[in-house]
């Protein structure tokens, strides 16, 4: 996924397993990356929080899923998904949930931003 400039490529889609990693009875869903982040943000934070708090959480959520994708955390273990919705180990994702408008607007603005360690 390296685009030659040592800048992470933001994937177009993310595949979410709707349960614990070893639960084969639940489906995977694939959706646009920004839609995934808007869902996670709407599931984990309150839309009434100050904008700076919303932005900080969205940055962290983006960075977390990018880590799962770039390290191939699940795919390297033989799974066919990028992340789960199991809040014990990943982020809260509620398939089909309503998305808060202000959170969706911030995600669309920020989804190509992420936290990185300088030099990595």
C-alpha cells in the first residue's frame, strides 16, 4: 500500500467483521473508509461534545483502523477482514446505524488525516 512517498495511502474501503474474530457465524461488511469512520465516531462519541474533542477522537479512530489495515493485523492471521466491531479489541461499529450530521461533516473533512510517529 505504499504510494512511493512514504505517505500512507488511505484505502477506499474497509471490511468489518460483525463480531469477534473467531465467530464465523457473523458476516463481514465492506464499506467506504469514510463511512466506516463516520459510523465509528457516531457510535463512540457524543455529537454534542466540543468540536476539538470530536476532531481528536476522529483522528484517533482513523489512526487505529489504519494501523489494523497496514499491519494486516487480521489478514496476516488468515482472516478475510480488516477489523472487527468487537469493542473488547477494536472500535464500535454498528451496522446500519444513523450517522450524526456534524460528525459526518467532520469525518469528510478529516478522513485523510491521521496520527503518525515522525520518521515512520
